[in-house]
C-alpha cells in the first residue's frame, strides 16, 4: 500500500468513526431534538430529510478563523461556495442553487437565523459563534416558511439566554499571525429577565507577497472580523415570553478573494510547477469592507394547547469588495499567453457592493396541538430595498442599481397521527411577490437607463 493509499484509508476510517451517532451509557442512541417544523420534535419523528450539526461541532469546524464555507460537505448534499472569499456565501442542496455572484441575486436555498430569513447573500456573511445547532432541511419547505425555500433551508439557532449564570471564553493563535477571541455568557437580571452577551473577534495579517507591487514582504491576504449579539429574555408568566436581540458584525480586509492567473497549465492536472499560494501578481486594487446591524423581537403566547408566535426582524448592511479578478500582471507580449501570473492584452478589475440595504420581515403564526392532530397557520411579510454599487476600475465608472422587493405569504401545515407508526402531513402556501429594478448609469458608463417591474403569485402544496 502506498503512502497516499494509507493516508486515504486512515482518513476514511476517521470519517466513519465521526459519523457514528452518539450513544448513551446504556447503549441507546441519544435523542436529537430539532425545530425543523417550528416546534420541538425528536429527529426520528420529522418526516422529511433533516440533518443537524451541534453547536460544539460547528465551533470545532470554525474554530481556526474559518467562515461558514467550512461547513460545506459536513452534511450530505450541502455545498457552500463564494466568489468573494469570506463574504457572500452561496448555498446548494442536492446540487440545487444559484451560481449568480451578483449581490442582488436571489437564492433557492434560504438561510434562517434565529427565525429570521436572511434574503441577501451579504447578510449571510455573518460569523457563526455561540451556536445551539445548525439544521439543514432538504427540499421545498413552503408550507412551513414564508420565503424562498424551494431547494431547502440552512437554519441556524444561536444559544438563548438562561436564568443560570454560565458562559465561556476562548482564545487561540495560529499561523499567518491569526488570532481568535470569543466570549459568551448568560445571567439572570431578576426572576423575570435574563441576558446573554456573545462576542467574537478574528484577525489575520497579510500573508501574500504581490510581485506586481514591487515591494518586499506581504502585501495582502489579511482580514479582521468583529461580531456581537445581545439578547434579553423576558418571562413574566407561564403564558408569555419575549426575546429581544440586537446583533451586528464588521468585516474588513485587504483582499476578499485571491485570484491566480494561469495557476493550472492547459491540458494538465493540478497546479503547475513554480506556483505558490503565498505569491500573486495583481496590478489592480483589492479590498473589502462590510458593516451590519440588525435586531429581532420574538414573542410567544401560550393558552392551553394553543400557541401564538410573532417574529419581527430588521437588518441593514453596507459593503463593498473589489479585486483584480484576472489575477495577473497585464502584458502585451503574445509570448506571455498562458504564463503563470500574466494576463495578456487586457486586465479586469471590478468591484461591487451594497451602498444601502434594509430588510424588514414579519411572521405571525398560530399553532394548536391536540391528541392526534396538530396544525399551524401563519402569515409572512417581507420588504427589502437595496442600492447596488457596481464599479469598473479600468473604465472608471460606477453604476447604481436600485431594487425593491415586496412579498406576502399565507402558509399552513397540519399533521394527523393515524397510529404510533404512521401519520399524514399536508400543507399549503400562497405567496404574492412584487419586484422593481432601476438602473442608474454613472458618468461614462455604457449601461443604458432601465427599469423593470415584475409581479407574480403562486399556490403550492405538499402531502
């Protein structure tokens, strides 16, 4: 057996061990509780494809200053990629997704964070920390959620405040001058009010030498991230609870994504001789800057077997990222065609971002649990407005694209338990969407002035 074969065998054995379900001391599989259907259930009782990652596992995967893309492949059928490095992740389930890297592109896989659907990919750049669990629901979920879910849902639940004093603090250092600091803690303020504070900081210094800059040492590749989350839990009685959350994050850096011109030779496999990930040839500017603020209010009323839940969310974000996307030093020598680190005859350096963005979401639902019958119905409203700033550094012009989206939905799902072995679930969803897009060309731009409006409504169901 070769060294490569032995390594592959060891890796396969390790992955097999990692995939074995947790077993209690009595040899019985531990029960996994999920909220995939907006109520606490055993994973075995959920009649759809749901995969989970515990908060501890998420922390392990992201503990070395990784971003959400590190969860790709950790759940069968889940892929996460980006054209912008740490920002603007795109989710795919069972191969279904949208490869469009524009900042105003909609995605068929929804990301739901603490009950609020994050529509724009820029919002999905948020660092994950102090997480209770991640649930991935595959396939359409329209009768349970009010926003784009035709391929599935990537659902994240953070740790909620508790009335017992507890918390943790972590600090780590790594190569490339990487530092990670994280803190979270809960404490009761009085018998009815509890708070939880969660903080995270990540930093990496420049580690890529840009030969085109003509300087010595490292020129780009660094980033810094700061994130916070403050939650207040109010429980004045057994029939009412309210949770207020304020959160935000900042991301900055000298390069959102590193491009290497002709790193792979035509007609060959793997990276060519002489390539180094720590050396680049960029003759265009690069950088990223992102600032987010958001809040959410979740209220729940319980009256016997009935529950009313209201979730209100608000998020706003501004960002801009730019890069030398051809990844090479521009040359006008035909002999440089295909050469490592060279881009012949023309260069491509672009940047785009959201100069203004906000989204407002409101969900209100009613649920009733009886002995053999459960149902929940709800209404959902979504309002988003964004200004996309698209900049071409070579031609020196900036276009603004204003996009407005309004969406309203009515949805519901019911479950009838036939016996201990079988139940029937059926659901319906009606949605009505309106979208308006206006192009505002900058000085010297070849883009035409344009305005597009679209509207549609749809009724779908599942059983």
